[in-house]
C-alpha cells in the first residue's frame, strides 16, 4: 500500500474514530477488526479502487476476535459491489495444497466471466471436484474439522511460544495463520541486513531448521523470522525447541568469552 493510501486511510479512520495500523491488513497472523474492514470498503468505494480480499487463511483463526469475511461487511454498508473480489483456496486451512483447488468469488460479472474463461488453463479434475463437493457439503464434518483445527493450532501456538520464551525469544502476538514471527534480536550480533542473512544461514545449514528471514518479506525491522508451527508433530516441535535452545546457549557462551 502506498504512503498516500495509508494517509488517506488514516484520515478516513480518524473521521470514524478508528485508529489502525494499515500494514496489519497484510499480516495474516492478526485478524482484521470489523471497523477496520468497514473503513477499507468505504475507502475503496469512495476512490473507485478494486478490492481483492485474499481469505486463504480464513479458518486458521484460533483466538478472538474471530475472522470476518468481506461479504459480511458489504451487507452492512453501501458500496459498488463490482469492486469486490475474493480469492480463496483449500491449501491452507483445509490442508489440501496438493489438490490445487482455488476459488475466485467476485460480484463483478465481467470478472467472473473472464475468470471462467481463464480457468480452462488450470481446471480442477472432475474427480477432485466431486470429492471436494462431497466433503464441503457435509456441514457436520466441516464444522468439526475447523473447530478441531483451531483447537490444535491454539494449543501448538501456546506450547511453541512458551518454549521459545523460556530461552528469551519473544514472538509477535497473533491469533491466526499457520506461521508466526519470532524475535531473534538476542542472536543478532548487529542490526544489519547482512547479519540477519548470516543468522538465517546458520539456522538453515547448522541448526537445520527451516525459517525465513523477515527481509525476504520486505520487513523493515531486522530481527523477525517466520516459522511454520502447524506442519509438524509434537516430537518434531520439541526437537526444534531443543536445537534453538542449543543455538542460544552457544551464542551466550561466545558472547561471554568476548566480554
Ligand atoms: C496469502 C496466500 N495467498 C495465496 C497462496 C497460494 O496458495 P495455493 O496456491 O497453495 O492455493 C498462499 C500460499 O502460500 C498464501 O500464503
């Protein structure tokens, strides 16, 4: 989002009594509040800008305030619906990346007609469609699956962040997503991009954990690393925590030697 749009949103937000960090709108680990979504929809409507809402992590919400979908917002406020498009996929919250099933939901007939024509380049097989339709039509299954998934994500998130806190590693507060941001400031020898990349190489090659440096997401603050906490079993998580603890101990010993 450009600085100009950020400023315009700030003005509109203040006018409606909402103070928001607009960058959070891109952050899948933080659920966007209803008031913020209302401001965004009013804003794009006023400026005649198309809104593409990527709701791929919709069902990964594991804590309050809960996920709010854009269709709920446009029921509440007047807007030109031709500007509203939603993309979704079963890859994340249903855990089906291999099935390659994605959805474009648009209120704009020209957009849906175009998407329908384009879909011939990446059709989902009829067998897959049949299986997915049977699964999604089973309301009881879907409800149970999503509730269980949220319960497991919350539990794992708590265990992992507590384990990290024991070795002095903080994490960005979050309530959704399959990943979270950990703060590796205590392991950075200096706050430069080079040191962040050097630490990342140590974690990948020596500690053998797959994390991503914030700079690869254009994060302006050095020290944040992205970790997936949902794709492993409890024992693998314990191994990861042991390795991180060992890395911290080595770093502490090195710093003690230097001082
Ligand atoms: C925000 C977001 N949107 C879309 C995708 C694409 O998902 P897929 O192509 O696996 O359905 C991803 C995958 O990482 C994602 O994180």
